[in-house]
């Protein structure tokens, strides 16, 4: 270890650091964490009954054992973006803009993602979950139309459940349960949007994902149309998030299966834990849907002053998203490939 | 820091879901990770929470983990470092003002225990006032005893940069300790 030249004063300080008392976890905490990780090992990703395959591993965690670990609170604010367009125009659902399957997971602040992309359509995040946090909520003016659904602002109590935002075409409506991208979304039975929404409408839903994989909507509103995530690509989906698993060129990002071109050089260095920003399109493969990547960028290794600078942040609208300083300024490479 | 002679095999077993291997990896590295985190956050409870999250992510990340010849701990420290970054982003990079809490210790002499806790408190306080990269380097290099080859991967810096930085970090630490009173 001592392959460096140190002054006597430095050596004295180094020795002091080496001899520093070594704290140890309390036995109870140590045991609780051990039980927690074993439980996590035994109960991996939740059963999948939706087209995202292994989306959102929701293994119940032993929150009671470590109550302070994973409390996540996110109060969600909705803006009803105008009325149901079909109602507004007197048309039928078939006159609406064709659903684009546009999905954006964890919108970022990168110009290429925000430009021309006013309505990213699916957001979800399992990160961060280590700290309790309540996001403030505020309302913003909605786009007024003659049949606007009254703007709603509802909140979700802080829970350890996954917060999810889905925007996309409604493919099924059964009573007060909508289906979007295979997600079963339960809406309050008295919610006014149920009176105006039709299959084919594009809606935005914010809520929590329970352990059965059903979204319990806290905020819902219809949006008039969707646009491509990135104007100069054919991507309809934007996804920013951590790589959770890699199987050849099939990568799981934020719980969503992502297919990268097998010869994409990023696969040489990509590792679990890396933070990536990608754009692509959902494509069906058998019973699952995979996000086929058009463009992928490794962003988690941006280093400024020795620290990666991606972080999750809840903005004034109560919407969480990842932000990375230095995005687009040259991404570092992770020679260790270990991400995280 | 002790490294298991058969760590590669252990990691391979853990990747297959072997509970014993996962538990052994946890037991091997938990104290180092906890100590590393404890020096960088103000309270034991936060360090415990982050330690828990590190190992949960270990379990989730094991299936995709690729052994590239580096000790497994390098990956864990990288996970911990990223978690800290996330923590700082949410709670601000306030200097660590450690809250003295109960620790388990093998010390039986109460005076010795007090002296050791005082030393730890002073070091935590001083280290917590340093820039983040100084903290990380000092803890990994001198407290955990990691070689430059591993730290370069954890911190994404060259060995030359680390060697230069460590002198500045030690100097800054000495100044902080001196400002706390007593010998640096």
C-alpha cells in the first residue's frame, strides 16, 4: 500500500486514520439487513401479468425490520391537460390521433429529450427509495377546452410503493379500471374522467403500483396528443434510469426490458448499476413488450469534482425525474463496468 | 481488509442465488461498507439505512454482475458511493456533524472506550468537513486500505490524480483536525 512518498507528518496522520476505531453495525441491525437481503433473494421480481415482462420487481421488503430504510413519499400533482379531445371535437375515439405507444420513463432535463416532447408518456421510478421525502404540490393552469374535465389535484400518501406515471392510449375500460400498455389502472369509481374517456384516448395517470402490479391512480387526465420523444429519431420512448440486469443485449432499465443492438459498443462497458439515457420504441416480442433502443447513452459516470452528478429530484409540480449535470458534455466511461 | 481467497467462486455462487454465499459476502463486507458510510453521513441511522440499501442492490445486481478481475468490494464501494451521491442530492452536502450514538465495541475498559469514541468522533467531524472526493479517497485509501488500482475504478480517476490528491486531502484533514483543537 505504501507505494507513495509521504512526509513524516502525513505518515503520522495516515497511521491515525488506520488506527481509527472501526464502528460496527449493531447486532440487531446487522441481523435485520441479513434477513432483508435473504428475503430479497428468495422473493425476486414480482409475478408479471403485464406486457412489460419483468417490469418492476416489487418484492415486498422487510420494511418493518428497517422502517427507516425505504420510506418513499411522493405527493403527486396532476394537471388535466385539456378535455377529452374526442368529446371536445364531437368526434369519436377513432378520430383521435393514433396512439403512439409513446412512453417516457423518468423524464430528464436533457434538451434532446425535452425538445419536441411535451408529453412523455410513461414514467416510473423505483429510485430513489432510501429516504423519506414528501414532494410539494402545486397547480398550474390547465389548457382550457370547452369540455375540460375539472382539474384535479390529488395526493398519494407517502408509501414505500413504486410511484408510476403512465401516459398512453387506453386499450380497455372495464368499470373503473383502465388498461394502458397492459397496466391495469384503477381509478376512483366517481372520478369524472370516467364519464368522458374512451378507448383510444391518450391519458396520463399518476399513482402507486401495488404489490399485485395494479396502478392505483391518484391523478388522471387526458392529453390531446403525443409527439415523438426525439424529433430527429423515430423514437417514441424516452427512458432514463439505472441498469438493473444485463443478459447479452437485453438490458433491464428501471424495470423495463430494453433491447440494444448486439453490436452496440456500449454493451462492452455497460454494467448493472450504470445510469443510462435511451430512446427507442416498444415492440412486442411474444407475450412481452421490449423497448427496442434507437439511441442509448451512458450517463452515470459523469464525474464532476469526483462525484457522479445524476440525482433524482422532485420539481415544484411534484413530478420526480432524474437530472444529470453534464449530460451531453461528454460521458465518462466506466472501465470497471460496475456502475452503481 | 480481508479478502476471501475464493471470492470469485463465492460471487459465482451468489449469482446463482446461493443464500449462504450471499450471506457470506454480506458478512465479509458489511463492516467496511458501514464504516465507509458512517464517516460520510451525520448519523448512524442514515449509515445503517444506506448500508442496507447497498446490500439490497448487491442482491439485485448480482445476476448481471460481471467479474472483471477486481475485488468484489470495489463494486460494493462503488454502489455505496453512488448511494451517497444520491443521498447528498436529496439532503444537501452538509458537512457531517456526527451524532454520537451507541456502537458495539469489544472494549471492556470504559476509559478506553470513551477515548476511542472521542477519536472516532473527531475524525468523523474533520473528515466530514472535507470535499467529497477527499473524504472518499482518505477513507478508501487509508481507513479501508484499498490500493490505488481499486480506488481508480471506484472514483473514476487515474492513479496519478489520486496520488496527487491524497497529499492535498491529508493536508486538508490535518488542518481540520487542528481547527478542532488538540494535535492534528
